[in-house]
C-alpha cells in the first residue's frame, strides 16, 4: 500500500499570514503585559499610584490603559515586520497562549497577595 499525503497549494495571489499572526501574538502580549502591570501595581504601591489616571477608579485606569497601549504597539510593530511574510501561525498561537497564561497568573489575586499585594 502506498501512503499519500495531501497538501493544499496556496495560490500565488493568496494573502500572507503575517498580519493575522501579528494580531494573534499581539493579543497574547497585551494580556501578558496587563497581568504583569497588575502584579507590579499590587506589589509596588507607588507604581500603582503613579499610573492612576482617574482618581476615583484608582490604579485600574492606568493598568488597563498601559495594557492596551502595549497591545497596540505590539500589533503595530509586528504587523509592520510581518505584513508581507507567511508566518507559521501554530507556533505564534502557542506563544500567544504562553503570554496569556502569564497574564492570567499575574491577574489572579492569590498570586499577588502571596507577594504582599
């Protein structure tokens, strides 16, 4: 018996996967940054006070703003670098998941409370 493997040919005019990979990875970077910023703001109170944009809401305003800024900057840079390239989205997705796990750990109250937050 002969084993065959089917492959799909990508047309010459197909869009590159780089912009999609940039969006996926930048989302992971944004979540990771948000978790790290939250963790630091909970541990280092002067940092939390310094990033406060709107007093009644406290440092949450600065945490979310910085997280969104990191996400948008990462997206812009990665899109510019990868806009015409074909990127293996599998590896980008796994890397994005790693960043998201880091972010979720940083956002989990028992974690930053264990460090005095």
